[in-house]
C-alpha cells in the first residue's frame, strides 16, 4: 500500500439485519469523511435466522451487476421489517424504486446466478471469523458490531487511520 493511501473496507452485512440498518449510518459517515478514497465493499453474510437474507443478498448482487448496488442496499436496509413481513415482494419493490430492472432481479432469484458469490462470501466470512453482522474488516483487522455498535465508527476510523499511516 502506498503511504497515506487507504485500504479497502469490507462491510460484512446481512440485509435483513436491523443492526446493519443502524450501521448504514456509519457507512455514510465514512463516505462523508473519506469520499472515494475509501473503497467500501459490501460482503454478504446472510444469517440462517432471517428467512429472506439469502435472497436479499442475491438481489443485491443483481443490483450491483446493474450498477445500482449501493442504492438498492441502502433502500432495502431501510425496510428490514417490511422484508421480514412480506418477503421477496419487497425485494422487487425496492428494485423498482431505485431503478433496478425488477424482472431481472426476479429472474436472478429463480436461476440462482448470484448464488456462488453469496456462498463464497459466506464461506470466506466464516473462515476469517465473522460470526455476526455488521462486521468490518480493514487491513486484516476485524471489527465486530453484531453485539454492540457503541464506539464502532470510532474504531473503524482508527483502523483506517492506522492503515493509512503504515
């Protein structure tokens, strides 16, 4: 890494997770602070306790394929309870609302074209010790926010700054 440059930040997220919706505020704060200098990558870690988390991850991947991944993710996280209550119908509504081709999302959910990506993220997450969401990984350092998000933004900023300095 070039001195002073920023590493990539992995945001391990579950799109049916209320804590990830709260963490979205931190992601926005990091974008406001660092702009495009900090690449934030969404990584999927759907939890078994949430019935629609896996299809939500697949739908998000389709939205990223269409160039509207982050708008989709942000809009979907704002509707966690709605997703819990109404399922995949909400995925299509959110897709339409942000300009994603909802028919293509529906097709992607049926044909499973993004399953390997979601499965690979989940496997990698387990391998590096992700157990819950949200979790951040920066410069090999894992910061768990699933149990408590108190001070999490400050810890992420400190990790970014430490990585920048080294």
